[in-house]
């Protein structure tokens, strides 16, 4: 039984697109054993962390399971959604989270990013410890032992190179597909009333309630003007933290992809890509940021490479972000 495996090595190096689509078809079909939402949430977590890998395409479980635990917290506690295909029963991850919730008396309204940093770490560690045992082997088995290596002792996953490139090229459609399948599952096994706008809930389950922590970090390193138009931003209320590559594509918040912009630019840019010259500006901005010790020790910045940002920009165009934007006027 592959889901019980604790270490798995890839059986192949090269996969064609057709083979990989075949694996996804299988995962989302009734042939695959999906008694809980684990596989969907694992795929979502892998997509969110595509650019958090090191140069050997390895991803630490700490990163992977911080997405996994966050998604589950928001689904189980915040949206109160059942995660198993039986009514009256609960998936293991639900029990872990509900225990923590009652132990610390946490109201259901609280989303993951509103928990204290210490509590977030506790949630991540507890979820990781239990869930890694079944989840990693299950997806590995379902994909014919081809898409990644994993080791539950060293807590590392390594993407197959061709699978990694596939995920980059089809990131947007894979996100849609996974969210849709997750919503379908949840709709089947949750009582009415909880499921209103289920797809919208699933699509936004990773979104932070506030980007303030990034504002405070970035505001000490910028000159008080909008990244795009250059106008000075007088009051904090008028400053927005903007995802340079739109959030709808990256589904994650990495400091190297965040800039401070005026509200006019942020609202006008919306879900579009800024024109290429802004990419060069952001590369320079990140170089500057990396000179700061406080920034350098951040996990997201440790994984930052100029090449990754350029790739992300190129792949967002390939994934259909072809609507370019620039501010009407720019003060240099
Ligand atoms: Zn502006």
C-alpha cells in the first residue's frame, strides 16, 4: 500500500505532458481512493510552493505543510467544512485542528494568519507530524511513483524536473482544476448552508486577511513613493501592498513579489501584469532588499533568485496574463 510508504524514489526522470495529464485524470477520477480531501490540498500546497524550492527543486516539509495546515485551518475551522466522505465522521486533520481550537479557545471566525506566530507553528507541526505519514505516499502512489521523491524522515520533497516544468506551464489551469474538484468533494459531504459559494471559498482559502506585516517591513526600505507611478504616498491608508505578479496566479505572498503602490495604481493594475520595465525595477529593488540582514534571514528571501522572478513573469504570460498595464504618468 503506497500510502503507507515513508520514503519514495522517483521511478523515472522524464515524463511527457500526456503522461502527466493522465496522472491528474486518475487522481481526480473515481478510480483513485479519495475518502478525504488530502490529495487536493496537497496539490494546492505544491502549487503554492512552486517558487519556494531550492536549486535542486527540493521543497522542505516546513514550507509545504505551512500551506497545507493553513488551507485546512481555513476550511475546517473558519468555514466549518467536513473533509471526509462520511457524515458523522471526521478526517484526522479535522480532529487535530478542532483539538487545538478547543484547547486554546479560539473562535471560529479567526483565519489562520490571525493566529499568533507561536500558535501557527504549533498548528503546522501537529498537522505535519500526522499527515505526512499518509499523504505523501498516497499521491506518490497515485502518480505511479513518478512526480516526486519524498522522505518523511528528512522531511524533504524533490520535484521531478519535467513535472515541475509542467506545473509551471499549466499552473493556472491546475489551480482551477484542483479548486473545482475540491469544491465538488466538499459539496457532496457537507450539509446545506455551509456550502454557499463553495468554489469562491476554496479559491480564496489561501488568501491572507491582511498584508500589513509586509507593509511594515517594506515601508522601512522604500522612499515613500509608489513603486509604479513614483508619486509620494502621504498617508499609510493610501498605501497598498501589491502583488507584482498577480495573486490570482501565484496564490501566495512572497516578499520578493510584493511592492508598495498608491491606491490609484493598485486598483488600476488589478489582475494585470505590469510592463516589462517594471520587472527590471523589481529585480533591482530585490537586490537592494537583500543587502539588509533582517530581510536576508527570511525563508522566502533565502529562496529568491532573479531567475525565478523572470520565470514567474514569463510563465504568467504563458498562462494567459497577457493584459499589460503601466501607469499613465510616471515621476522618476
Ligand atoms: Zn502609483
